[in-house]
C-alpha cells in the first residue's frame, strides 16, 4: 500500500469517527418563557412600546407582541428551539416599536446550560430584562 493510499484511509477513518461522535451527541429542546422587563427607557419623555426578539444559535424563534406605553411589560409568548446543544448561545433583543424604525434598546446573551434557569440582564438604554429557559433532552 502506497503512503498516499494509507493517508487517504487514515483521513476517511478520522472523518467517520468525527461524524459518529457528532451524531451521538444528544440533541435537546430549548424553551424560553416568562419574559418581562422593568424600567424600560426609550428616550427623553417617551414611554416605550417594547417587544423582544429571541434567537438560539443561528435560529430565529420569533418575537413577542408589542406592549404599548409600558415601562414594565410582561410578555405571554413562549419560544421553542429544537436540536439545540448545551453551550449554544441564547440571545434576546429588546426593541422599542416606532412608526419608521424600531430602536434597539439592548441585548442579552448567554450560553445555555442543562436544566431550568432564571436570568436577568441590564438593558443598554435603561431597565432590566428578566427571562427563564429550560434545556432538556428531546422526548
């Protein structure tokens, strides 16, 4: 067997091993819920019309409804992501809805962990975002 054939065989074995390890990794479901904010600030003398966009990894889960004229909104929506892995990023973006362009008030991002968690983060333009998530195996 020539050295180039041996290298090709070794490469194929390595690729198959990586594929097998990746396929064996347990896929999970992520549920994001209980999203609320306090003391949202949209600007001088303005009351925010807030909503939140939810992302996991490269996936977009959707956005909440707009809560009009509310500094302390509480959104009812839940967001589910499938085939998620532990340590994937979870990102929530808080916006103020306006007639022409929506203003990004702030972003919260963290790596997800197994189990159920409650978190809060400070919003760049003022206020705090609170949310919960659960990461568990697919049933």
